[in-house]
C-alpha cells in the first residue's frame, strides 16, 4: 500500500490549487450573494481540461484517472463549491455516462464538445415526486417509431440553464416499472423544452439549479442511451461515480474551512495569547484535522478502486456519507472558531457552512447512502 501521489497527480493538484486561488477566490463572495453562475471561470476550467478529465483523449478528454479528478474537486471546493459542482456533474455524471454507455454516434456528437468544455451537460433524474425514490419516474417517453415523445417535469437540475446537453431519465413503459425506464440525450432548443426559473438557495448559490419542462418534445431514437430499458441502471451506475465526486467536494469544503480556521486561530488573540493556544480551540482543530484526514482516505480509496477497475459502490457511498458529515461538522466549528467574524461574509466560513449542507442531500441523501451501504454489507 502506497500513500503517495505520482508526479503527475501532484502537478494537477497544484494546478487546481492555483486556479482556485487566482481565478475562483476573487469574486466568490459576490457570486454567492447575487447567485451569479461562474461562467468565465467555467470556460477556463474547460480550457484547462478539467471538464472532461477522465474521458479518453480520443473524445477530447484529458485521459486522467479518478484520483486526479478527486484531487481537483477537493482543491476547487476549498474555495468555490458552486464552481466545483459544474466540474462534478460534467465529468462524473454526463461525460462518464456518455463514454461508458453511449453509442459511437453519441460520443462523436455529444461527448466530444462536453469533454472539451465547449458545452456543459446536465443530468436529469429528480422530479417533483421522485427524488430518493428514483424508480417512481413520472416523466414519460412514448415510443413513436423513429422518435420518442417526451413529457414531464424534472426538478433541481444543476446546470439547468447553462447546459446544452441534458441526459434525461424517463419512463417508457410503466408496466415494466424500473425495467421500463430509459435515458435520453435532449438538446437545448428542442421544441417543447423549457427551463424554469432559477432556485433561490441556501448554499452553492452560484450554481444554477432549475426545473425543466418537457411538453411533447420529439427526441430522435438514436438519442436513447443503451438498450431499451437500460435507463435506471444507467442512472445508478453513473451516480456511483458521481458520489465520489461529491464526496471529494465535501472533503474540499471541510478542508477549506479548516485551513481558514487554523490560520485565524493562530492570529486571533484572547486572554493574552492566540486562541489556538487555548485547549478548547486546539482540541477543536485536532478533531477537525483528524476527521478530514479520515474522509480523505475514504474518498481517495473510492477513486483508487475505480481506477483499478474494481467495484466502488460501497466505497463511494461510504466516502460520500462520511465526507459530507465531516463537511457539516467542520464548517460549523470553523464558524465557531472565528467567533463573530465567522458570521459575516468576508471571512468565507459562513458560505462554506451553507455550501456543506447540499453534500448531504444531492446525488443521494445520507439516508440513501446508508441504504446502499447496508444493502452492500448485508447481501
Ligand atoms: N448498479 C446497477 N444496478 C443497480 C444499482 C447499481 N448501483 N442500484 C440498483 N440497481 C438496480 C437493481 O439491481 C434493480 O434492478 P434488477 O431488478 O434488474 O435487479 C434496480 O436497479 C432497482 O433497484 P432497487 O430495488 O435497489 O431500487 P430501489 O427503488 O430500492 O432504489 C436506490 C435504490 C439506491 C435508493 C435508488 O433509488 C437511489 O439511488 N436513489 C437516490 C437517487 C439519487 O441519488 N438521485 C441523485 C440525482 S442526481 C444529482 O443529485 C446531481 C447533483 O445533485 C449534482
Ligand atoms: P425526498 O426523497 O423526498 O427525501 C426527503 C427526506 O426523506 C430526506 O431526508 C431523505 O433522505 C428521506 N428519505 C426518503 N426516502 C427514505 C427512505 N427510504 N428511508 C429513509 N429516509 C428516506 N437531481 C438531479 O437529478 N440532477 C441534478 O443535477 C440535481 N441537482 C441538485 C441540486 C440541488 C441544489 C438540489 C437541492 C438538488 C439537486 N438534485 C438533482 C436533486 C437531489 O438529488 C434530490 O433533492 C435528492 O435526491 C433528494 O430527493 P428529494 O429532494 O425529493 O427528497
């Protein structure tokens, strides 16, 4: 067992760290305040190859491993989780889904511009009445011969208005339950497809979250992903990797808040010495550092298993469950260590605390991760 990153992984980690400091940090408070999507920054992330990191070079990707991807997610999330969720969705849900299960035609037409960062993708599973209970899809896709007719509403879609390519899960045959679900590629601009207003959120406020409405949208047959009835498995397999990305996001949020708290505790004086020298604060820092390190091990192990071609269902869910809890615990303590300053925006930790919460909700809530973990260990 080697706990050592390669030269290439260290270089990529440093590049992401520099990008976060130089490109994401300026303006992050304003973007959060005004719910502004980090458009320029996302464009640059694409130019750096961070939007198609694990896609093979043949399809315009960077051909890197999953461990490099989580290193990048961690570094970006230390500063701006609204930007890192774009990276996560594009890489691990959209590009991964298309490269693993798409046809040659779909890879040429849709994957290439997504991996190059020329276009952004969205993954559309959740609905007003189907979140955790993902098999109860109400969106329908009626087989009309050469095309499907798509009708329904998707909720909470990340990159909802900025995406050009949407992977949409829909029910084609209700009688077959989850075996009658399919995944489709829908393009922005297809007739009958509209984007709802932006959600006003607690955290990741720069990320654009929207509902999507489909009203008799004609989706060509060649845009169905995989065999008929493969859609639910497609969603589950894709989410397995997505959960590693969100676990890395949670890890980064925690690490970012911890770094700020450590620095602050060494500078801020109370009762004649830096607060870090008061044991109550020092012990908080010790707990935070230990939790973060444990989360990091789970996240890196899940990515490593993926890179080895081994099953990562259990490891990915464990990493997400634990890292998201650590993100909540550590960010709350980071605010506490900052005292009153932690409660105002300039010090960043209150935003990290608000951003942390979403990591316990999306890509499967913590309760759903426990369902996956318990099923894996009991069966
Ligand atoms: N891989 C392959 N197949 C899988 C699978 C997996 N990981 N998990 C389940 N399946 C298959 C099962 O084998 C079964 O198929 P068969 O009948 O052919 O065997 C079928 O799927 C149904 O499985 P279950 O009976 O286990 O289904 P369930 O109704 O109990 O639900 C669940 C399982 C894990 C709870 C699932 O519904 C789930 O993951 N829910 C959470 C949804 C979610 O994570 N949404 C995230 C949306 S995307 C997002 O959030 C993005 C973002 O924010 C940025
Ligand atoms: P529900 O499923 O209604 O759950 C409510 C509560 O009940 C939760 O605490 C849940 O854990 C609990 N619960 C439900 N079932 C069980 C059970 N069997 N046992 C124990 N507890 C249970 N979805 C997408 O498809 N694409 C996206 O890009 C996307 N981005 C998102 C971005 C944001 C900002 C948000 C808020 C959500 C996003 N989602 C996205 C949706 C997200 O995945 C869902 O919100 C999530 O899966 C939970 O579904 P729900 O909101 O319907 O909650």
